[in-house]
C-alpha cells in the first residue's frame, strides 16, 4: 500500500512536469514554433476543436508560420481565433492559407514572457506540492488504520520528500533553460 502510494505520487508528479514542458513550449521565443498554437481551440461547427486537429503547420522562415486548414470553410474561424489569442501576431488570410508573421521580440516583451513562464513554473510547483500533500495524507491514514508501522510510514514520507524535491528541481531547471532561451537575443 505504501509503495503504491509513492509510485502513484511519482507518476502524477511526472505528469505535472510534462504539463509544465507543454506550457513552456506554448510561450513564444524568437523563433516561430507550431507549439505556440497548441492551446488554441477553434469553434468548428459549434464544437471547440483544437487548432492542431483542423490544420497543418509549416515554418518557411524563422518568424513565419503557414497554417493550412484541412477544411477551407474553417479559414475565417481559425483566423478569428488567432486574432483573439495572446500570441501577439496579426494573421493574414489569402483564401487558402493563413500566414502568421510573428513580430520581433522587444526586450520589454521578452521580460513579460519571462514573468509568464515563472508563473507557469510556480503553477507546476504548486501542483507537485499538492500531490505530495495528498500522498502524505494517504500515508498518515495508512498508519492511523494500523496497516503499517510508524517507522515504515516515516521512511515513506522521507522518500516522498526526496521525490518531491527532485521534481521541483526539474521544474527549476526547465524554467532556467526557458528563461535563458527567452532572453537570448
């Protein structure tokens, strides 16, 4: 029961790290990257549909992304979604594809992105700590119910703290890498 609780917490913390990586990828750097649009959903025939499912993406230049919808009737809906998004680009539509030219990043905009990334990193850490708290409560309940001794539970709690620390350090490492990437001119 204790090992299952620890394993479950580790798996959930790994998922929190993956979510943080996806969140970091959605924050723009100096290069055009289709991951910028991974969180956008388009109202497609009344159903919110991820943009990635409605179109293909190409990056012909460093700051340009071509979005080719699979269904041309969704072109204006995709364009509207891009305009309303926080990507910070003005899409242009030529009837077949949508061309998104990302503006040059200013120092002020880069610092703004760093703040956004730090917020996302803090969200990931909060999520990891929440997982730790729930696992610790489960371990304490196991002890209270008499399914395990105090020594076993205290060892498990120490192991849980180590796993938590490792995952928080991984978020910090990812944050430092993304911050360096954003501030790179």
